[in-house]
C-alpha cells in the first residue's frame, strides 16, 4: 500500500510523531498521529529530515541488460575499425585528418562534404574506416574515465623534424593503457631537417620497435601537407584492423558510446553516437546516461538522413530528453517504459549518492565544531 500513518512513519524515521506533525503543519498540512499520508507526502517528510526514500524501482539496469547475451561466432560479422589520431601539439593531427578526408573526397563520395558530427567515415577501396575527430587524448580521458573503449587503432603522429615530445609519450601511454594498436605516422617528411630514422630510434626507447627493425610497430612516413603516403597509411590501418579480426553482431539491439553532444536551439538534444554492436534504427528507444527517448531522426557524417546505423558507424541522433555526456554508454531498450525506468533509477541513485555525500560533509562539519 502506498500510504502510511503519521505514527508509523515517525517510528520508522525514529522521530517523535510531534516532530512530524510540526513539519507537516509548516507545509500547511494538518494531521493527527493516526492520519494516513500518501507516498509523496511521506517521501517529502523523509527528505525534509535529510533522509533517503527507498522507492520501489520497477526495473534496474541489470534487469534491462539481461539480454546482454554473448554473440555467437555465426552472428559476428566483420566491422570497420574505429581510429583516433593522437600526438604532440603542432605535429600535424588536424592536417592529417584533413588529408585523409581529401583522399576520400577525390574518390568521389557524392558531394564529399563532411558535416561535423565528431566522427567521419573514410572509404579505402572496398573498405571503410571510422575516424573520431576528437583529439585522441581528450577522447581517451573522457571516455576511459567511464570505462568506455571506443577505438581500435590509434595513429600516433610524430613530426619528423621534432621527434618524440612529452605529449607523444602521453599518447603512447594512453593508447597502451587502452590496449589500442598503435600505428605511427611520421609526418612532415617534406621538411628540411626531417629525420625519420631519429624518430624511429626514439620510438624504440619508448617500447615501440619499428617493423623494419624487427619489431611490430608499423611506421609510415607521410606528409600531411603534400598529401604524401596517405593512402599507404590508410592501407596499414586496414591491415592492422584485419589482423585484429574486428567483429560485431549487426542483428541485435544497438549499443555504443556517445561521442559528442549538444543542445541545439531548433533541434533539441543532439548527440553523436558510435554504434559498437547491433544496429540502431530510427524509432528505437534509447538510454544514454540519464537521457532517454525515442530516436526521431538520424544523420550520418555526410549530413544525410539515415534510417539505420550498424556497427562502427557514427550517427547524429535526435529525440533524447536530455543532453547526454561524451563517453556515456547508450543502448536500445524494448520500450519507453524500460527506457524511463532505467533513467529514473539512475537519477535516483545519483541523488542518493549526492545526499550521502552531503550528509557526510555535514557530519564532518559537526565534528569539526565539536
Ligand atoms: P594542435 O591541434 O595545435 O595540437 O596541432 P596539430 O597536431 O593538429 O597540427 P596541425 O595540423 O595544426 O599542424 C601544425 C602545423 O604544422 C601547421 O602549420 C601545418 O601546416 C604544419 N604541418 C602539418 N603537417 C605538415 C607536413 O606534412 N609538412 C609540413 N611542412 N608542415 C605540416
Ligand atoms: Mg589540431
């Protein structure tokens, strides 16, 4: 029953009925000890006294995820690699991404204009590669903080005239921690003073032994500016991807990670998500962080409206109730009720955590005063 008498509530809260009655009076509610209070009023009382209401939760995350079954070998199909570009300041990360986009444009994907959604797909022959536009270190720190592993391969850009610098080392460490394969792009080889061999020497000192020297680190000498060896670099990405045997099951409810998000004046919550397993469809009910909703529309990286997105495909989705955070995991649930209950549960847990820490702080203060 969703009601309780004042007396019963008082005893559960270890307060005197008089205290409860007084609080109620302050809220304009006249009640006696035997008066029954509805759930909302009772919760309000508990909260007024700094307590936490253990509300009945319809479905927990775990219950929702019961269908988080393992895919069988037959269900798994090859998927394209997800790549991030990392490296020291000014070593040419942006230029390299531009150069990569250009190679694709000349191959003539209709129009070739890439709309900025935080990630884009590049075609190399018959295959495709998904590039995250977020600078590698940001992508890693934001996403790894939430335990999200989104990338398969990191292209480490090292300027041939500058060599390994502090952020190069940082990038190597991030990539290693995330167990991501590293391909080195030795950039700016068009420059006077470019010394690729010196870069390779330095790489060795950081545990990356170039293939041509007997190790397993692929190094490609490129010039982002002169568009030299870009195709070779992309082919190496595909080669490494092939060795990794990247697979996913396109025939299940979608699951993935939020790459970027924003509140758009006209369109509301706009989130770029990377589908990592399953296929996302327009009309699906989605949960992402504490946002939920039905996917109203989806756009691909070329700004084209699409009806579905399979594994390794980044899409912009419209229709979420709130703006999720980059790095939030998203997944499709059966219906709106499930979506709502997961989000409500999450918000409730968050509130509980906050209240807990608030209580802890006030207790600390109390002891300090004593
Ligand atoms: P941040 O985002 O600031 O960390 O820099 P970045 O790594 O994105 O480097 P960016 O692509 O902005 O390039 C830095 C500078 O190096 C620019 O002036 C580029 O024109 C130049 N540059 C990049 N690639 C090459 C190259 O292959 N050759 C030459 N000569 N210059 C290059
Ligand atoms: Mg840049």
